[in-house]
C-alpha cells in the first residue's frame, strides 16, 4: 500500500488540458499529510450505518452519538433513539457541554469539516467555524467556556486549537507552534502533529497525541499544563490515529485504545501522571475505540466492531459487565418512507450488486445493517460528495426522507450501470426492481475469469471483515476470484488467523477466496505473493529504520526466491505515480532486478498508482525481453468505510483452460493462466486481442525477414472510452474507431513485424469518469510476443535506462548502515550486479 509519492501530487501533475469538470481530487484534499489512505480511515470521521462516535450527557444515563451522518440522543435504559440533526451534510464527533445544554460537533459539508453547536432545547444549529478547513474532535472544557479541537488551519496539518466563548464571539489560537521533527517519517510527514485533545477535570491541563521524534505511529500520549506550558509524557508507544485518550473524572487515570502486542485495538488504562504501567480493560479479536468515561466515573462507553459493523457498548468499571446499546426504534425529525431495492439478473432472479441510494435531501442512505463505503476521491463539478454505497445480496430495504430518491446499481464490469428514480412516500414502503443488463460479449468470453490480486480483508478500518463477508463483497462486484493479501503492518497482522495455503472454506461455486501475502518494505517496493503452498513469510517486512529489522536484507530477490520455493507467483504491486528518473531521484525500488533475474512473474499495470505511468515502465521491460504478466489489483482495504475500491475495481482477467470444478482445481488453473501471461488488466473496459489466432502471453515465431500478422479483437465498456489503440514495442501503431456511445468496438487488421517484440491492445480516457472509482478508465491486454529468426534482441536506450537505475540502486545500497553481516551486503549487491549484467547483454 505504500505509494512513492502522494496521490495529490499526481493529480497536480495531470495534463493542463484536462477539463476541470472531470478532475478527480482526493476527499478533503486541503490536508497536507502524506498517505491519506491511512489517516482518512483511521482518524477522520466516516459515514457508517452504525454508531461511530459518542459523548455522555451530565446525568451519566444518556448518550449523544453519531450514526448515519446524524446526531442521536438515547437513554441507556431505552431502545429508542431520537434524531437530533438531519443535515445538510453529515454530522460526527459530538461532545456535550458540562451543563448539558449544548452539543458541539463536526459537520462535513461543502468539502470541509466545520464545527457547529446544537442547542438541545430548541434544536437550533449554529456554525462555530467557517474557514474551509478540516476541524474535528471538539471537546468542551469543564467550565463550558473553552473548547479544544483539532484543525488543519495551520498549513494543512493536524494541530490542537484552543478557543474561548467571549462576549465578542469565539476566539481561538493553536496550542503549539509547528515543529519539524529531526527523524525521517515515511508515513506521517516531517511536521509534528497533535490529535485527540481531552481536558483534565480541573480544566488546567490537556491530554493529546503527538509524535515529536517518533518515527513510527501517529504519536504518544502527552499531558500539557496550559498555564506553564510544561509537557509530560503519559504513555510512549506506537499508535495508529485511534488512541483517543480520555481523562477519568477523578483526574488520576487515562483510558485509550491500543493494539500493543495484539492484532486489534482494545481498551487500556494508565495513570494520568505518566510513567504508569498500562493494563488492558478489554480482550478480543476485534476493535474497541472512541471510549468515553461517564461523568460519574462509573462506566465507559465505546464503539466495538466485534460483529462486523459498529455498535455502542457500555462497560461497568467495577464489575466489568458489558451491555450493548440496543437501537430498535428511531424517532425521526422528518417524515420518512422506505424503498425495497431488488437487483435482478438477466433471468429475473435476485443477484448481488453494489448500490448507491441518494435521498431527496441529497444525502446517501443504506439499510441499517449494511456497511456503508465511500470512494476516496471525486469530481467536485459532478457531485457535492464522494460516492457512498453498500453491497446488496439482491434485496435491500432503505429508509429515507420522503421525496424523489435516485438509485445507481453496479455489478462488476460485465453489466451496464443502471440508474433509476423513485418517489418515496411517507410511512410506506415501495418496491423497485432493477434488472441488470449484461454487456454484449462473445460466448468465448466465458473463458476469461476475473480476479482481484490485491485485497486486504482487514487493515485497521472501521469494520471487522471475515471470509464470508469478503466473499459477499466480491460476489456483489461479480468477481470470480479474490486474493486476500495478508500483511504485517509493523506490529500486527489482523488476518494472520485466517491465513491458509488452501482455498478458503468460505468460497462458493461462483467466488473463490484465496489467501496470499504482501511483503512490505518502503525501500525495495512491495511484493504480492500468490499461491504460497507452505507458510506465511515472517516477519513480512524489512528495512524499517530504528528496529531490529533495519537491514535491507532480505532484499526482494531473496524474498521472491523463498516464495518461488513454495510454488508461489511474485508480483510488483502499486508500482509508480511518476516515471522513476535515475538522473534526478535516489532510487531503491528493485523492480528491474527481479524482472531481469526472473524472480518476478507479474506486474500491477492497473492498480493503486497511475496506470499510464506504470505502463511506460512495463513497456521498457517488455522491450528488453522481460515478459512480466499484466495484472490488475485494487489494494482495497475491504474493512474500510472509506476505501480505494471497492474490491475488484482493478482486476485481472485470466484465460483459463478447461472447466475446473473444485476450488483446488480453480486455484491451480487461474494461477497457471497468470503464470502463462494469458491476462487482461482493467478498471472498466473489457478487451480481447488475438494475433494470428494467438492470445496474450504466447510467442509467435517468424522467419528472418519477419512477416505481416493479422490481429482481431474487441472492446466493451460500461462507460464511454476515448482511446482504443494497438501498441507495438511501446509505440502506438493503430488508433481504432469506437462506437457512437463510446462503449464498444470491434477491430480487425494487420501489422508488419520485422524484429523481436510484442503487441498489445489498450483502452483509456484522458479524464476521470464518475462511474469508475479510479483516476481514469484504463485497460490493457498482456502482450503477444514475436520472435524473428536470427534476430538478436537489443533494447538500446531502454537497457541504458535500467542500467542507470541499477547503478543508482547499487550506490544507494552499498553503504547502507544497517546490514547485520557482510554476507547480507554481498548477497544484495550480487543480485543487483547479476541483473545489470543481463541488461548490458541486451543493450
């Protein structure tokens, strides 16, 4: 999941000619913090069907919480929730004033998060900030006259602000000045941040999370005396945006969330004075977060995802008894109705699908028990909010305001997108049947089996995913195979208990779930390992500074050989946002090493990167006779509420031989097709190309004088496509006409071949498409190779490019200070040298 530069930088570099009306920009792009796919999910509030944050009322018997983008009030002894807000926008992170009269909260509206206050007696909502920044985590001081919160007002970074309610209004200033840390931080940026403020009971001090001189983690827990400015460490450990410390009413203790020594976040207790030994308060293979102490100190309330979705639990601090807040009845602010959405296949029977429902108020809605997901970017000219959707098994009942609702349904890439409207009536349920129309694909297309080779079932997200749920997600996306790449994220492997080298037992006749591994290193580049048949490779990462695994060994070549010894396939994942330049960059990515040595098998041409950029590097490898198979992998964190995805948004179609019946045979057949290069990588358009009747991955032998090769193929797409091209040896040699609606083409022609090389078909758009949740639509077949007799391969400038890359790689690696032994250094340098020798032979 590591990208070599931020997505936002890529978007800034897109061609000036790109229409602003079709520019896809990350959600809340005013935040200037690296790796938005971490903090966006783990720190920023998200739209979820279940509760996501909460606060106590002074009576210690009632709770205000955020759910489905609104604020709700509920007594603990009741199962009935009363809605307090209903937009515009989405409301999160409430806190209640000490006198119980006012709720302060964060509202996502207009591409910013602003603080608002709600008067509980009148229901009146008033804006507290309007600066167009990201303002969140508001907390009232015990005197009710001050407020602490986090804002990006200072240079787009997260900092704690302190505000006061005065006769002249609301005045505020940052608690600290910005500070640049001396230690390099890959994930968190060079500027220290402050998160999650919590007041001491006397209002004189503030707890917060910050990361001065901390390499890994979003920060430790600190206490600051607001009069003297003295800062004291309360708990020094790695956290991941979700510690959210809360000060006990007695002033002596702090409760927070931590995954220390575990795979999931649980509750821990330590001393407010600092230096105390923390003790766990909860135990389980699920997340417990957002804990708040009741004002009387007798209970804590928190959010748990043990059952997959989100629910509020209340734990007694003396006995440890835990109860779940039942939300069985809802009292709405506005009249409501319901819609039963049935998604039907061509045979009229219900089929799983992805569904987006927009109410008459412009907000998104989902069934109460569904997982809401949001896209991670969108075109501001096309919509006010990012697409927010859920997966349906075929029938879903959605409660929403009366008026016209709009429904959009997707089912993978082989069906047209369906859009419908329906009038929602008060106090009634209307049914709408949406039959999904398949694309006009030839019968032989059934040999192409789709897979997402890069999915993470669980990765620090709001939800808790399971193999059956992941299979359901894949089924709704009409995905035949899903590879869950189990990954070690420094100190935890959430999916380690479900890893198996065999097909998962949750697999169905239509959807095969396989577990693989992503081997992590921010130095050499990430590897996907598919089809391991013995064991998970531990520890699963390398070259992490300031740890016992700081050495660059094992390098990717060593890891790949270990994987090949287990009969696995090895791929380079989410490769590049910009073309690596040895002349101007310090390169450490080892792609040319493993491509040359044959220790890499596939390459995510379509993935969490820029597809055209990734393809340009791939073309140079193909020109040098290094046939990495084209693959598509989403890098979807499938338990995120806000994800790059959904599962299968980038996928690999592989042409499978025969008709494999059982899961083991299906697994073997699909991996064999990828190994042979019989693949297509896409995020939307479907392509097929044959050259002299040969499919991608094959080699056509020609006489010494070459020949004229006949090609045939087609394109079908669920969205209009701008360009359909035949590429030969990295150059476009044919441009093809596309149908008037931009969604289909059939091609037939010939091309001369005079030297060793390759041909492929690609389709792409200049701009983004709102119906494809990616930078822009893109698809490519793998290459069909040509071998001309007596022709010696020479790739000239492409070989020189990789030689310069490898020279830079060697220069950056030879003097690395963290090798454990000289043999480690020698192994790494020998692998680089062996790869360079191959490129020297082919220049």
